[in-house]
């Protein structure tokens, strides 16, 4: 299936919200905060694609990796909307907020499924289609042209917590920027194991420089960055361990693109 990256999916979502009558605001990149009228949701956008194995029942899916920020979102009172986008059929797939939120970070990679037949049906009808899954769960497949109305009346489609937990109360001074910082900020300290080896790079400045080095196309440019910042680790880190660090960073970038 053809796919769009998260930034283009976000742009399409904003375009259709702009063309609707709803009052909305979006903060963050991915994950994001979405304010619809007086309600606040956390959302995560992903391109939806085929499963990798034999696909006789036309299963489609998105996958979520394990991330630190999901822990904060899990305990937040805000409902969590996982929204997969099918470019070919111009539909969003929205999973059950409650069950999706409970599953966050329970595995290294989580799969969330739908069916291509439901995505095609929603495109044809230009109305939301409920897709019942084999595990007893269900998802809603929503045409892009209907997504604003769906989000405005999402309580008609899913059972959500008490609205008091995710509504902006009258007179409340609400800052989407402040809540984004609270929910989505990550630890900037690298993870070091007991032997002093680096097992995860968290510093945004270093991650940014590594990304620039990778895009330069110069041989060993990323390793030059690592050796510059971790001069004191060169004697205890093997080449394979540096390679694992870079692979983890590159995989993370691909998952969020």
C-alpha cells in the first residue's frame, strides 16, 4: 500500500479541520495534543499498511514502538487516539481509545489491525464504517472528508471516560504548549549501564548532530560524532555496540517518519 509520512498526514488532518465548522488546536509533532471544541485528546498518527505475512483476510495494521513518552500518556486523563491513515482510500482508521491506551508500552512493538475491505467500504460510502475484529475489538474507519465531524462527536462512536477528565472547564486558563511539554518531553540524559557503557542516547543535541551526519552521506560521519561526544567511552565500547546505538536511533527515526 502507498504511504504518507506523519507530517503529511498531519497536514491533511489540519486541512480538513480547517474546512469544518469546529474550533480546534493541535500541539506537538507526533504524538500530539488535539483540542476539539472544549475537549483535549492525545493522538498519534501512523500510515497504515499491509501485514508482512500471507494476507488472505486483507488485514492491515499499524505498529507502535515502545517509547518513554507513552508512559506519561498512559497515566494522563486525556483519551488516546491512535489514527492510522490509508492513502489509497483516503480514510483514517481510529482504534478504541481505552483499549489502545491500556496496551501502550506492553511490548517492544505493538500491532493494531484493521481490514482493507472496511477501508474500501468507508471510501465508497463516504461514511464511518465499524470494523469488528477477530479478537472481539472494533475500530472505526472514517473517510477523510468526515474526520472533523467524527472527532466532534466521537462519544457517539466510543465509550470514553467521564468528560470532566478531558474537557477544558469554563474559565480555565489552558495552554496546549505547556501540556505538550509536560506529556511529551523525554529524558535528555543518556542511559549508561553498570559497566559505564552507553546503551541509549537521549540527548537531543547529539541526536540532531547524528541525523545531520547520516544525511551527509560521508563514510563514518556518524561515528565521528559519537567519538567526539563519547571520547571517554572509546576504550570500553566495541564497534558492534556503537553500531547497535546507531541502528536503534535510525530505526526510531524511520518509525516516526
